[in-house]
């Protein structure tokens, strides 16, 4: 899961399974809080799941500024490729 499209596909799976979000709403431009009704607890759950999947230590501060799905994809991409 090193390419951005693979990361997006994984995020979609997580968001559909954990948060019951309609897969069609999960686009790179989708805003987490406004479009997808994400909250801080959801964000923590997402970080825990990403840590499980990647086996990497996920830094919360890398995700604090994430406002869109695209921002999360970029943060995960950077984390996996550093």
C-alpha cells in the first residue's frame, strides 16, 4: 500500500466498514468534518486502524491538519515512504 490510489482504496474500505460512510462520498476532495460528519473520536479510530494496517507508528500531529481525504492520503503516503 505505497501508491496513493492504494491508500485511497484502503481508506474507503476503513470508512465504509468502521463509520458506515457511503463509498461514493469518499473522494479526495471530501471534507472530513463537513462532508463526511467525521469527529475527533472517528479521527482517533482511523489513526488506530491505519497503525494496525501499516504496522507503522502513526503520529497524531501528522493528521491534525488533515481536512480532506486527500490530506489523509498524502499523510499516509509520506509516512509509508519516509
